[in-house]
């Protein structure tokens, strides 16, 4: 190296720096890729006033990176400020020409799942399982849980003593309502549970079309459907079934109409 000229020394320096940067980038990528679909703690560094995208400083395993929280991945009505700490869900790690891009979300249903895993020991141990989640971020979430131990109540485990466990999750989600319901292998029972807090009289299941008709008391119809159809919509997503909700009086009228048509149809046949 003593015989190196200025250009050769400069070239060697650039090659070494480039090699170090590549190694650092590789370490950041491997660290954050191992944390995909996990929760990260971030601090809001800056917010783009035009697009609304927030850029967060996140640290994992000693590696620091900038995370991108797009406006579409932010909870509607949630105001972010620089220096604010918040939990985010890591969707994916992208390798770009400018380096590593960590894409995070506050609206992903996985965020709710991971928050409950942090709060509920029975979920961490595998005794209580989260079967499905449907979420409208900032407004309401429905979560179906199941216990592998008949002696453990899955809903009670998630709610916690005096509601402390679910309250901590609700606080992190800035007051989002969370309905925790009991999962069932029986579609009729599962759909009835999914429409909670509405009381269900009966469920008629059509296996071929994966659809069901739900009968509720007249005074429970608006509760079952929910504001702007939200309760029924979330229940359908949670269960994976199409749900048609009818009141008891609507069903009674339908039965009477069909009964009245039956004799005339027989007369036409004669």
C-alpha cells in the first residue's frame, strides 16, 4: 500500500466503504426480515405533509432502520406527532436501490393478534388459540378464540381480571372496540356467536353456498346489523360465511305468505 498513488488509495477507500455498507445493509435486512409479522416499537421521526406518510425510527436486535407508515396503513382519526412512541406491525422488508425499506402498519389485523399474545399468557403457551380476526381499524374488531383445555375459558382469559388485559390492548389502539367471541366448529353456533352482542333465535345453514340465514328478535335486528351494517359485515368476515339477517316477524310473514300461496298452487294443478 506504500506505493499506492492518490487515485489507487481513493479507489481502495471507496471499495472498503462500499463493502462495509453492504455488510451493514445485509445485517439490517436479515434482522428485520426475521421480525416480519411481529410488533416493533417505533418513534415518529417525521411526517410528510403532502402524502401523510409517517417515517419512524425502529430498532430491533441492536439494528436501527427507518420504517415507512403509509397514510393508508394509519388508523383513521389517529393523529401522529413527531417524537411520539407507538407500536407498529411489520408487514414486509423491501430491498430498494436506496437501501432497506421497512413497511409497517397500524391497521393490520395482525397487530391486534400480536398485542393479545403479549398480554395473555394462555395465548403465549398455546392453550388459547386466536382462530380468526376481522377488523375495521379505529372503530371495531371481532376476534374468535378457542381453548384446547376445556377447563380454561378462552374469552375470560383474553378479557383478564376486571378486563385489565383487553383494556391494555384497547388503550394501545386508542379506544378501538374489541368483541371477543368463542369460536366453534359448528357453523351455526359460530355465526350466532359472531353476531354478539345481538341475541340470535335461530340459524339456518346452506353448506353448498356457504351462506346462512339468521333469525333475531324484532328488537335485536338493528343491533345485529350494527351501525352502517358494521356488526354483520365483521361477523361475516370473521366466520367466512355469507349472513342474511331477518327479524322474527319478517320470517313469520314469509311463512304465512308461503302458506297462503300453497292452496292456490294446488288448485291450479287440478
